[in-house]
C-alpha cells in the first residue's frame, strides 16, 4: 500500500513511458484486442496506433480494489482476482481493461455485478498534451473533485488515453447457476425473485442466473419453479453480434411482440434494456443541448482532435 | 434547530439592506415577472438565512432568493441571470456540510424546495421520476407500500433533498452494499447555465454519447440545476439481521470491519461509534447501546433468510476473533429501529454536549482505519479539543467530530488547524479528501494536496464545458488559480449590484 498522498503527479516509469509514446502531436489511438475496433466509427487513416501498458499492479482483497494497467486483458485480470475469490463488473469477451472501459458496455449479468461505469474508482490517462492526468481516488468511496472517471467510461479514448485504473472488486458468490424455461415471462421472473444476476429472453425462452449462498439459490430456484418449467442449464445462449440499448420496459414488450426492434431474432436482457440482435441499432438521436456540451468537452480536452480521430462516443457497433 | 436560532440573530445583526435599492434592480423585476412576487424574496431575513448551509463556514452574500415550481421557471431565472451577467446558486435543504450552497458573488439563490413532487413510479423501468426538492426519506416512505425504497440514506435523510443528494453524490450507512447516489441516478433533466433544458443519461441500458449524467452527479451545483430526476428504486429485502458488537478498543472494531470484508461478506451496513458518541446517544434517545464499550460496531445484512443467517453468524465469529466483548442480535423490528435511530440521531445527541461541532469527512483504506483513528485522538488532545468518531466503517469513511463553543476566544483557529491535520493524516494513509460531503469551500485549499495542477486543470475543463461563463455556483470545488473565478473577489459585493 502506497503511503504517499493518493494521487499526486505520478513518477511511475511505465506511465511516463506511455505518455512519451502518446507524445504531444499527431493523431494517435490505443488498440486493445480490437474486439470493438469499429465501435463509434472508422479510425482516421495515418493514425498512429499504440498499446497501453499491461500488468496487474496491486490487488488488495480486503480493500476490494485492484490497480491494473489498461492494456491487461480482462481474462488475465479476472484469473488473478478469482484466485482471491473476487471479480469486477467488467465484461470478459476477449478484450482489455482499457478497451472495456473506453467502450463502456455492460456485462449481460450487470444486474448482479454492477455497471461498468460504477466500477472505476481512479483513472490515470494521458491527455492530448501528453500529460498524465489522475482523477478519482484509490478508496471505494470518494467525492473529491469533479468525477472525470465517470466521463472516461464510454468515451472511446476520445478525451484521454487510459494507462492505469483502480477498479472496485466484488466477492464471487459461493454459488452461480443458470436456469432456463420456454414460455416463461421475464416480468414474472423479475417480480418473483429478489435479485437475479441476469434475466434474458429471446421471446420464447427465458434464462435466469441466480447467485449467492447455496440455500438462497435453492430457495430462489424453487420460486422460479412456481412460475415456469425452469431447468438448470450450462449458461446463457449465444449472443447475436449487434448491441441495442433499449429501456427495460421496451424489453418487456419486445418479449411480448418480438417486433419492436425490427429484427426477428434477438436475445434481450430484462431489467437492463440491452438487446443483442443480428441487425444493427439505427443511429440514436442525441439531445441538441447534450451535443453542444459533448462538442465543448472534446474541444476542451482535445483541442486539435488528435485522440482517436474518426471515432465518436455513442456510435453503435 | 439551535443553529437556525443563531442564524436569525446574525441576520438582524449584520444585514441592513435597503429595500428600495433591491426593488430598483431590473434583474429582480425580471425575476418577479418570471415567477410571482411572493416567490421572489429580497428581504434581509431570507437572504441572510440562505447565505449559510449546515457547515461551520461564514455565510456568503446572497442576492435575491427565488422559489421556482417548474422547470420553465428555473430556466427563466437562469436566462435572466445570464442576460444580466449574474451568478446562480442552486439550493436544496441547506444541510450540506462543505459550504456548497453558500452564495458567493451575490448570486440569485434558486431554492428548489417547492419542486417536491413525486411525478411517477415506473416499476417496469425500475425507476421513479422525482422533483429535486423531494425530501430523501419522503420518497422511501412513498415507495414502502409497493415494497421498494431509495437506497442512498444519508443521516440527514429526513430533511435533505434528492437534488442535494445528486449534487453531492451523497452516501449513507446502506451505501456500502448498494452504492452511493451515482449508482442510483438514471437520468436527469437539467437547466444548463445558458438556460437551455437538456436530458442527461436516459432510461435505456447504455445511453449514447459521453456519460454527462455521471459527470453531473457530485458536481456540487456547479454545472447547472437539476429539475427532474429519474432515480433507481430498490426492492426491499425480505430479511434483515442487525448485530451490535461491543469492543474494548476502537482498533478491535476497525480490525473486525477489515476481517468481514476480507471474508468476502459485503454487509448492507457497517457503522462504528466510539464510546463518547454512544454515551451521548444513550443519554439522548436510549437506543440500547452499551455505555461501557470503547467502541460499538453496528452491522447489518439483508437478503434471503438462510443467507443472512449465515452471514450474521460469520460476522459474530469474526467479531469474537477480534476481541468483541459482546455480540447482540436485534431481536425485533423495534429493537433494530431503535439501534438505527441511535446511529442516525448521533448528531442531534452532540448538540446536547456543546453548542457547535465540526463534522469532518475523509476516507482511508480500511486497513488504515485504526491507525488514522488513533491519530485523530492524538491530534485533538494536542489542540485540547474534544473529538468523537462515528463513521461508515465499511467503506473506510471517517467522520471525526470536533466539539467546541464558538464563543471561546481563538477556538475556531484551533478547530481548523486540527481539522487540517486530520485531512493530512488521511491523505498520508493513502486516503482521499472527502467520502460524501464534497469539497465546496471547505476543502478547496486541500485539493492540491491530492491532485496535481494538470489534474485540476482537467477538472476545470469539464466544468467549463457546461458553464463557460462560470456563473453557476462560482468559487467552489476547484481552488483559486485553477478555477473560473477568484474566491476573494466573490466574497466582496460588486459595487454595481448591492450597496
Ligand atoms: C463477439 C463479441 C461479443 C461481445 N460481447 C460483449 C458483451 O456481451 N458484453 C460486453 O460488454 N462487451 C462485449 N463485447 C465487447 C468487448 O469485449 C469489450 O468492449 C472489450 O473489452 C473491448 O476491448 P478491446 O481491448 O478489444 O478494445 P478495442 O476493440 O481494441 O478498442 C475499442 C475502442 O476503445 C479504444 N481503446 C482501447 N483501449 C483504450 C485505452 N487504453 N485508452 C483509450 N481508448 C482505448 C480503442 O481506440 C477503440 O476505439 C463483445 C465483443 C465481441 C467481438
Ligand atoms: C446532521 C447531518 C447529517 C448528514 N449526514 C450525511 C450522510 O450520512 N451522508 C452524506 O452524504 N451527507 C450527509 N450530510 C450532508 C448533507 O445532508 C448532504 O450533502 C445532502 O445531500 C445535501 O442535501 P441538501 O438538500 O441539504 O442540499 P444543500 O445543502 O442545499 O446543497 C448542497 C449542494 O447541492 C447543490 N444543489 C442543491 N440542489 C441542487 C439542484 N437541484 N441542482 C443542482 N445542484 C443542487 C447546492 O448548490 C450545493 O452545492 C449530513 C448533514 C447533516 C447536517
């Protein structure tokens, strides 16, 4: 545990090296594992593509925090955390920690693992001027100053390039089990259960993940049995590639009609509003007032537009 | 309430505002046009009352005070302020402890307390739409019949507003498991400093664009005024177990807290009170705390029956292994409610002991709790001050409370010096400046102890994207030199505005 004041300018050689690589001019972007490489638009040609540093710096299980370089894969991070009985909210789909945060997409089990945007406690990023900027703090609770970590999640590396983060970790529950039933209704599941980790529907079948102490999971499974012919299954279904963001209420009516999104097959996450489909979601309209602030943010953080040019936060895959 | 009486005294002593001058101000005339005369207050009493919050800091200089009832009225006030080059300060219940609502630069104070309607409960989307002036506990009471509640539960929840909770990203005992306010805000209607009305965030799973919602929460009223909020509502847990553990030392209590988290249990709440506080609470409400324990730990787990019993047993075990002298499980809802009443009225109890108190708020790594607590007692001893500790131990959030009597010559200087040392001790232990009260005017001068000038510069870039003219709650959060405006000039009254 560092005993220096939490977050003053770092002299960590790894981050200084990353800052040097980012430099002070010319278009530049960070590539993770390129699993979401086209999200938000096509990278401008002639952009220098670099990698973020990788490695786990420090895991403190009884603080429920981990300090990790942004280039580390989520799989490597979770393997290390699992050894101490913990995990994070980050989705593990083959990408990096920095990529997962820059894209900001939630795990389909976000009901049980919190959202990606609340998992980030502290971020060190390299600014358009090549400076290392720290925001947030190393403790699980913190309201010291403006909340730049929230802004960085989902910003696609257009405001700063992520070098190192501190994430909140959570204990892995003693038991995790998936159940599925044809003909059940997700609303009934949400109303009947206290806190399922995931409720998925494709309009015909409903999948449910239950987590917790074994007797609690058994009790919830018994409740599930009262509303449908649920049986234990290995895990969630395969997901179509395109991601839609709907409201939880829209997902409930999607289950009923199946046609709201104009796509015939889908897997939707009830209680959250995520939908996976073979069709891409049409571009979503942005409130004009919000667009003005977004433009000013980009201008203030990256006046020459050198960070991840060609991409815009809010684009869909 | 004693504070209120004191403020009233100060009003009559310090303010003799010429009503004619106020009335001749064309800005005020525009406000009266936009609202109605009875909701634009310009008398000395209102302006002085709203020039303070619940912090120990000197009041600012309030301009007119308005009580809008609709978003359009807030927008009209903001546009008028923009046209006349005047500052705007949003205000809820005024329970802030960092001076966030103190008006600097003779602003129009926009008190949103009348925007207290619960607009809609939408269980399909898992949210409620509420006005910013809705009192925190009122929402939870309103949700009780359908089996839900609003999870953030600051000790001030009987009075503070949800708008204030949003602005300060407030926490509470039960935020350990459920997360602080930010995790419970889904979308917000906001009147920007320009007077434009925008929707930040959204009810959909992953709203497009930058997370401006997230940036707004915790911005302490500097990015605009929120006028309607979609808050997540949380299902009530069917089973709750509340344990009271007694210890011979604060260190044993702190070690128990670390032990519980290390064992993979995240209780709903883990609160520690030292002996001075428990005795004060017992004298005040008779909540059932032991008077002879050096510290007590209030631990609560909630969920399904079997799981909470398992966790409660393990917590008791970990407590005993760390030297607990007694472990008591609340036997009934009444007993449980009484224990919580004791915890949540701790500050009321203090008022019986001394006329003034300064409640600090820092966070340290859990493993450093015992060490930093010991330091707070040492610091207080050195300054010959009385200090007590009651805090959200589960997330390392310390609340050292210094008692004093402001009438004692030179005591405020001692209180501030001791407070500065507590902040330093917390930062030195790898902690942060504030866990839930915010920076306001209180901790501005400490910001450069935690952040480099590049860090502060970037925070200011965010601020300026929302408020390029720096007219919304100026002089807060970011210290002089990095921020929009200089705090000294904000404290003095511009000649052209008031005499
Ligand atoms: C088939 C498939 C299914 C998926 N399913 C899910 C799912 O269910 N849930 C889910 O959440 N995700 C899912 N993903 C998305 C993906 O796994 C994550 O978003 C991923 O973590 C992105 O990481 P990456 O390293 O591959 O990023 P990349 O694709 O390399 O980069 C994505 C973007 O982020 C930027 N970026 C990357 N690293 C940084 C950095 N350090 N600093 C600044 N900007 C950076 C890049 O410039 C780029 O614009 C899926 C992906 C695929 C291919
Ligand atoms: C006895 C006591 C106990 C407390 N316990 C806790 C606790 O357990 N946890 C905790 O976190 N805090 C606690 N507090 C602090 C305080 O109650 C919280 O910060 C609370 O959220 C403030 O709400 P308020 O309505 O009083 O806001 P105010 O004090 O009126 O304002 C606070 C800030 O919010 C801004 N603001 C208010 N309304 C809006 C709006 N509509 N739009 C934009 N900005 C706005 C103001 O400008 C100001 O900067 C306590 C305070 C007291 C006095």
